[in-house]
């Protein structure tokens, strides 16, 4: 079993940057693909980015490609999401999730096998 917890959210002006972190607990984390989703008020939860268990492959939603970077350090059981050139439409609660043995691209569709965090709020002001 894996537990994940997000941190690093906050308020930033448009064009600014934030770095979110996902800390993981559990022996199988190094074999998990990890992803980020977000949910804005009144909208469906949507995929943001994901990374393969070894960090060797990443996958992004078109809306964040070129602005967000996902990375992981298995020695620290951590996955980060660097968000640059933030826009007001990036405002949402951001969730980290992990899935044992998954491919990064498969993480773009939620599964009942996912371990989710509680989320962290990101607010981008115009």
C-alpha cells in the first residue's frame, strides 16, 4: 500500500511559478507511476502530468505542456511538479496519485487502483 501527500500550493500572480511536491510512504512507491490531477470549482477532475516509476518517461496534458515539468526522486520517495507561466485557468485543487506497476500514459485515466492524496490548493490571480 502507498500513501501520498501533497504540499506547495498557494497564491501566485499570473505568469509566476509554484512547485508542488508529492511525498510518498510505502515500500512499493519505487514501482509506482505517479501522476497529478486537478479540479477547478464546478469542473471535472482533469489529468495534468505523470511520470514512469523510474522517471524515464513523462506525459503531459496539452494545456500544461511546455509550462509544467514533473520529476521524481525515488531515493526521497518524492515527485515534484514545477509549474511556470501560470495562468488564472490553472487555479484548482491539485492531487497527487500513485499506481503500482502502471505506465505513465495510463495514469491519464483514473483507476480504482490509485492511491490519492488530499490535494493542495493553487490559486493564480490575474
